[in-house]
C-alpha cells in the first residue's frame, strides 16, 4: 500500500466537508454500479442476498446509514486498497457524476493536494464528447517538464495542446509508440502556436527540423546570443546547439517506432522508458521555446 492511512483520512475528511455528495448527479446505486457488480458482493443484512439489496434497504428505503458509509464499508475496501480508492475518486469527477466542469476541476485539485504526498494524482487521460475523463497516474511516470508545460497550456487555454499532453501522459506506460508519435506532434504544435503570433504560416512541406529552425529564428534563439564573457558561455552554447539533435532524434524515433508509420512484421517495439525519454526531450524543448517566447513578450 503506497497511499497512507494519513492521506486516506485527510481525503475522507475533505469529502465530508464539501457541500456535495460523493455520488454527485447520480443515485448512490447507479454510481456504485459503475464501479462494481453489486449483485456479486455479499450483503451485511441477512434479509438480502447481495450488496445491492442491503444498500437499497438502508440508503433508499430507510436511510439509516450515514452519507459516508462507503468510506468504512469493508466490501469496498477504500481504507486499504489503493486501486479501489483511486478508481472511486476518479468516478466522483466523471462528467456523468459531476457535470459541472469547474467543480470537477476543483475536486481534482483537492484530491491531488493529498495524493501527491504519496506519489499519485488524478490526471486527464482522454476526452469524451468534449469532456476530460480523469484517471489515476503515478507522478514519477511523467517528466516534470511535461507537467509544467501542461500548466502553461491550461493557463492559456491551448485546447489541442492539452489533448496531446493528456494523450502522452496516459500512453507512456500503456502505449509507448503512441507517446513517441505524440511527442513529435507536441513540438510541431508548440512551434506553430508560436509562429502564429509572428504571423508566420508554416508551409506544408516543412519538416520538424525546419519548423523548429524557423521558430528559433523568429525567437532569435542562436548561440550568438551568448556573450563570450558570460558565465559558462561554452556550456550554454552546447545546450542550445543540442536542440537540433533533439529534433532530429524525435523525427527518427517517430519514423522508426511511433504511430503513423507501418513497420515490418516482427519488428521490436520500444518500452515505457524509451517513451518517457522521447516525451521528456520533446517537453523540455517545447518548454524552452515557450519560456523564450514569454521572455521576448515581456521585454
């Protein structure tokens, strides 16, 4: 168990203090049926054959259980099972349960404030009918640059960039090839977003290398910007010079292993650590371009 008793207690106290119920816009029974098969769970009341019967009796017919009974019901095991607890929290912010988008985001923020101490968070894993669906994610699985880039994208309402970030976060472990393919697309999106502000329209024939080069030119990112007498000038030049290496590497990796290109039968795939490397490199480059863009705007 990685989510501690302290964190669970804090989460339950937060939920009890909120002006809304954990089952949200649904009935308790309908909410719970999304998580498990109640007819296959035992009853705590000998008058009924299963959990659905006793929950209906004590929460619908008589209402003699308190509103937060599920936190302590051993059948749902929210006190001990990390997976079940995270699935429960994610269910409370599903659009069918919590249709208010801002309210769902506020709940996720509350949950993550506690979960982060134990290395977990709820993240946007995909979109359905224009709404984000949240799921659990280990914080260590996501490069820190990508998390910061996600904050920038949300603050500036870059919807498509948000979608790409969510797709990469969700696929590093489950679908490394998708994460690698999306990493290249991320850099393309960031470059096009920045170039748009300079009234530069990329040509359809531009490669990723050309796209990054034109973005760097628009931002006036060159090794010549670093004064010879600046501290660690040569080191800074090397880092700036490595941008082209990241770009070329992403393009080659995407062509060889990412989505969008056919591969021969029996071709070996890459693992999560390789996808994390590609996503980390892409997000670091994208973040550097955004930070430079912001610096130029402020000046």
